[in-house]
C-alpha cells in the first residue's frame, strides 16, 4: 500500500464541521479503495493568545482517525488579517518535523497540497527539505483571488515549479494557471466528486411543507423557490440575487451559508421590499442540503469567480437547473438550457435567466442525468492514478 500525506488548511473538525467537507470526502474515498494509505495534516492557525473563537480550536485533539483517514492538527502561529505573507513559511516550519516523523514510521510516497495558497508554498518548502514528489491542487479562489497579490503569486509560481504534478478542478482553471506561468504539461484536470445516494431528485409532494416547518419559512407550492448556496461574502453575489427578486413575481429565496456580508444583505432585502421573501438559513445540517436543492426550482449563484463550484454539481444532481455567471468551469457544466443559464452579474440578467427556466422547466430526471459522470469513487480513481504517476516519476 502506497502512502500519501496531504496538507489542507481547510478541513472539517468538531469546531467547524462544514469546513472543506469536499476535501474530506475525496480523501476518504481514496482511503476506502485500499491501495493508498491516507494521512492528512490540517494545520491550525492560532494567534499568540488563543482567546475567543480560537480557544476551541486550540483544544482540538492533535491526532484523530476520521473516515479512514489519520488526521494530524499541529498548531502554527497566525497573525490575524495581516499574516498572509508569512503563513506558508509558518505552516512549513510547524509541519516539517511532523512529516519527518511520519515518513520515518511509514514511508511517504507522495506529498500533496489540497489548496494552492497557502498550502502549496508550505508543501513545496517541505518537499524541498524531504525530496518527496509533490502534487498541488488549485480549486478556484486560491488562484483567482490570491494571484492578485504579488507576494502570493510569487510564492505560488515558485511552488508550481517545485511540484511534480498539479491538479485543477476545471479546464478553465487549468488555463488560468498556465496563463500565470505554470507549466501546462504538469496540470491535470480533476473534477469534484458527488455523493449520488444523497444528491438526487426528491419528489415528495410535502417536501416544501416539511422544509418550511424545519426552517420556519413559508414556501408555497405555487410560488417559485430559489436557492443560493455559498458563503455570505460579496463576491458570491447574493445581493444581486436579492435585488433580482423584484422581477421574479412571488419568488422566495433561501440563502444557505454564513459570512461577513449577512448584515448588509439583510438590510438590502428590507430596502428592496423583499425581506419577507428571503430566508437566511445559515449553516445547515448537510442532510438538509439535498432536500433544499430538490425543493427549489432554480439554484442561483451570481458569483465573481469559481473553479468548479460543488454547489453547481449538487444542484444539478438534485434535478435543479442553475443560473450562474459565466465564470470558471461553469461552461463545463451548464452546456445546454436543460442545465440552466449563464448570465451577466446584474439583477436584470439574473431575473431574466431565472424566469426563462421557470417558464420552461426541464424534467428533473433529465437535469440530474447531466451529472452521471460525477461520483466520489470516480474522483478517487482519478486521484489514485495521478498519485501513481507522481510516485513512479520519483
């Protein structure tokens, strides 16, 4: 059995169980195959005084077995808000002794970084110290957002040069990486997975009533229902979706997620006169997500940038068309009107796209069939093949 050690700053834990669940599902599916031992290092950033919201993170166990994956959570010193430039180095210094110890106990065949920043530069420093083959994965904002900062761009390009192989969650993102100056020959597209048992169309006639009671939000069967899934931050575009409600008669909108933009979005909904038609669901039990997406007529996400959003795939798998921006890998999913619409990031364009879907709704089973090639098993198979190539290149 070969051994991969993956580094991921975003990974679910008892304090933040929704952080990086897609990373956990991918690595758990790989571990389940039985041909790769999977060790995950989830560095926990703590300020010099771990008070307030940092206190529970400081108390997390240093090592745990989770879903067939051994998870280590070493601490590194974090300077909130201003420490991004030094985070990769701090992570590398904290993690390197642990990697050396694990490697001595159970030889590591491949070192892996699950995000390009800060994980990639940190893992590159460790790879140079240990001589291990290195894979780095790009997911979206780690490229589109951080590449705007000269220090992060330089660190990522240096890490890409060190890496043996690179992964991108969409063809579009692979193109962005190559345009930055990364070696295109190193880049493999690795699509996300999908829990097909959970994300599928649910046709229960009382589904909206059941959800309405669960969420305390009226969702009449005769009113259009929109779902928007993503952190409540400005670049996700929830404000555009809220304003678009003016031109979608009677529509209700459920916002799934939390974030710093919530107060502004609540004020916007009130000022636009649609406050009673918008529900802030916050972070929900993951078992509710397929029900919300199945109950919705459209999933709307007027985002600035994405790699390939898991929420797009999950909505389609539930039979729900997607109205989103023409960004990232959206064109790799929204390939026809059955899948939804690609629109400009304006309330008018979003409303027009949603109304076009509502006026000619495709059969849910046909929409769901568009995602038949997505599964965590397929994701793990492709990941194992990628790691095999890197281990063989050593």
